[in-house]
């Protein structure tokens, strides 16, 4: 196993000056017996005590910091700026990686080739937009957390682990310049949480904010990997959304407590495979590389169904009931008509809630003028009967409804 070389810690190469501040490269020990390299602010007075004056003059000076991700052609300095992106602690090495591939086949199942493509794109093209990968399962000992730890092994300090509260905090400087943002036991049921994640997943730039510092714009290249024991409501995913890849992971056939350490030994060989292996999707089909059809799984459809609010679900069921009862090819109605039909089961429902679903969730547009149309009301026996009214009505066809219901599985 080959790891990248460490810089000497007692020489001018151990220090840098960025603008008017000095930093020292320090090796922080971990409980696993390894070391993590950190840049720690160092006062000029202490620096003069550490190094002779002639050595201080040899310290590299930079105009500022930048973050330029690259694994194959990493540069510590880009122009006259110091690169905060971390080089990988491995070099590719030819050889077998059977344990790792066995585990990846377990995680990605029938989408194994797409899973290898996903890892290869992370390694070869870290700035490429990729879907939000979600691993879900109610069962224990499935390997979801082990997969996150494998990503941490491969990409080192370019992977950060977030909690649910980190997405809601205004301070985000600790994770905005990382390749992978991983969340275990994710539960972000508010719509604004999912909006934030999906918007960042395709963003080129974002606002970064640290305590005591002004907000500033930065280039964003992060990808999200979420794990949850909730299979249906860990996140709000709308039926028209194309940025999520949700996989249900089955339990491992047998538990191997040494699996992570075995995969650690195979990281250089895995990188060699990812570098040499032709992609099964050789050219990006969408901005997330993979097509909507390739990412659509039963697990994703279940989350979409669980994300629908009760009003929308009741409206879909009502429309299906009307189509089955009338055999019409198209139904016309205003928001008021829909409200009257739904109030049999939802007496407290408001017209505003109905219009929100029609216009915001379904994207429907009413007729431009008040026109005569045929719609339905329930009679005293609870049977739909035809009525003719005038108004700015919406139209929905059977094919539209079938497509909407299919999205729910």
C-alpha cells in the first residue's frame, strides 16, 4: 500500500505565508494510529523562535487561498494561491480488489455498473455534477455506514460527515469546499431542507459563511451522499424531481467485522480500476451525467409517494374515481369545483391549498377567459352527476393522470 509522502515538519517547507498571516503544517494523531495534516495559524513572533532568519526568507508566500479539486493532476499552488483541496493519500496500483468489488455489488445491486461509474467520475472528474445518492433500509447491518466510511478512506479529508442540523445552520464554511458531504441517519422532512440540497447539487457557486466573517461567494463542487433507516419520509422528493438516486440496500449475507480494514488494503487497486475501466455511460446524458430513467428505482418512487401531501393525494384519488365512474377522456373543473368535491372527506380544506397543488405542484394553467364547461358534483346518493358551469377551468386528461400515478408507483 503506497501513501503520498509527507513534508518535513521542521523546515521552511512546513510553513506558508498567506497574505500577511503565517501557517504551520502539523500532524495531528488519530485514534487509528494515523496522522491528519492540518494548517494551524502561527504567529510571526513564534516563527522567529522556530527558524533562523535566513530560513524564514525561504517560506513560500501566497496571495490567498483557493480550492481547485483534482486527483489526477493535483497542484498545491494554483497561480499564486494556495490550494485548500487535499491530495489523496493513495497512488493507483495494479492488483485485485475483490473484497471492495463484492461490497460495491452488494450496495448497488443491479445498478452495479452505474455505481462504479459514479465512483470513477468522483475520482476522474471531481467537478462533474452527480445525483444525490441516498441509501435507505429499515433493516440493520446493511453496510450503509460502511459505504460512507469507504468513501472517507478513498477521498480522505475531501469527505466530511454532517448532521441534520448542519444543513439548517447559517454557518457552512466547514463543508462548502469538500468533494463529498455525507450524512448518516438523515431525517430532513422539511421542504426547505430538500430544496437546499437539490439546488446545491447543481449549483456552480454558493455563499459561504463562517462565524465572525462576511459571507462570500465560492465555487461549489460538492456531492451529497445520504443514508437513512426511513425508507419513505427521510426527505421530501417531488414526483418531477430528477436529481436523486435512491437505493434500498439489503442486509449483508454475513457480517465481516474486518471488511473496512480489508477494503483499506485494496484502495490503491480500486483507484487503478476506476482509472482504467471504461465507463458504462461514456458520455453525460444529463447535467447529473446519468439519465432520469437510469436513476429511477422502486425506492425512489416510494419516497416520492411518501413526500406527497395529503391534499395532493386526495385530489389524485378523486380524479381517478371520477374517470373510472364517468369514462370521460378529459375532466374540467375550477379550484372551487375541486374544493366542493373534496369537502366530503376534508371539511376543513381551503381553496388556497387546492390552488397550491394545481398551480405549484402540478403546474396547471387555467383557461385564459371564462368559458362554458362540463364538470361533476356529487348527488345526495354520493354518485357523480354532470353539471354545466362557466368559469376559468383546468383540464386534465386520463393519460396525464396515469403518468402522475405511475410516478407514485
